[in-house]
């Protein structure tokens, strides 16, 4: 499991970015939030844990959860 902080989240457009511990920026879609945590509010600055999914366009955060 990776960890980081939500840099930006746009609930209207349904996506955001996480800054990892290594200072990398990782894209996520709101549908990538772990089902257990989907009813919770995620805000910029929140510490989160996630898994990385390798895709052609780059890494993507999935199974996102609060830490």
C-alpha cells in the first residue's frame, strides 16, 4: 500500500490527484475510492492510502482510503 495526500479533488468532474510520499503526482477517479469509504468526504490535504495501478497513460491510484 502506498500513502500520500490529496492535492486536488473535483467532485463535480469526478477526479483528483494525490501527492505520494516520494513527491509524485498520481491521478484518481472518484470511482477508485474503496467501496467502504465512498460515503465519506475526501478533501484536499487528507492523508490517504491507496494501491497503484499501472496503465498506458501512467500510474493511477485505486482502492483509496483514509489513513
